[in-house]
C-alpha cells in the first residue's frame, strides 16, 4: 500500500511517476495531473495536452497566449 502524493489516500494499486529526479506515487491520473501538470499562465487551467509555450511560460493554447499578449504562437499538432 502506498500513499497518494496529492490526496493522501492509502491505496493498494498506486503508480509512480518520476519527474525531474523526484518520484511520486498516485492513486489516479486525476491526482497526478493536479500535482504535476503546469497551469496556463492566462486562464489557470491545467495543461494536459501540448499547449503553447513562450520561454518558460506555458499556455493551454494559442488563444490564451494571444490574450496574454504573445504574438505568433500556434497550437501544436
């Protein structure tokens, strides 16, 4: 049994994700997304797809990037 890194659930069927040298146990993809997925700099939603990025700034898509004043970014396919 392991403890979920997000919700603290003690669960017998967790999975482990390693990111940037740190490992985390999760009981669901929802908890993994909540802890590890970046948030859009414009609207705040979790970016679970390709998104759009300018430097270190992540957006959920080109529309939010444009709303934030970034010109020329397009959605990844």
